[in-house]
């Protein structure tokens, strides 16, 4: 838990120093870490086939780096649009693992 807090506070300091954030708060954090189980995300990423990911129109390179991060033991982040893609993946794969047309 504290390693995550230190990472987040370090990131907050970097944003303050680069001007992305106007305030800086070093008070004791009251973080309620709202994470989707990182083990679940890692398993989901590792189970996605490159061909299926590509069929949905997503970059093979993005999935490659996501898999590299998921294989490691270190904390990693996903951009909002990538998380949206993972949520889309849940909706676009049926219970048998087949791609389902969502009909844009």
C-alpha cells in the first residue's frame, strides 16, 4: 500500500514541479485505493490473442507493451483510452471466447 502512495505522491510532486498541477499536498493520504484487482487485469491482458485484438482495430504494439507490463511484478498504469479498450474487450468477447460484433 505505501509503495503505491509513495508513487502517487512522487507523481504529484513531478506534476507540481512541471506546472501541470497548481497545488501540492503532503498531508497524510486518505487513499482508498479503488483498483480493479491488478491480478485480474494482468490475467485479462495476457489472455488476449494478438489476432483478436487486431480484429477489433487496435494496435498490436499496444497489446505487446501491455503484455510486457502485465508479465512483470512491478506496478503499471493504463491510460484511460486503453482501459476503455479493455472494457470493450469484455463486451466484445462472448463466453466461448469468440469476437462478437458490437455494431457501431
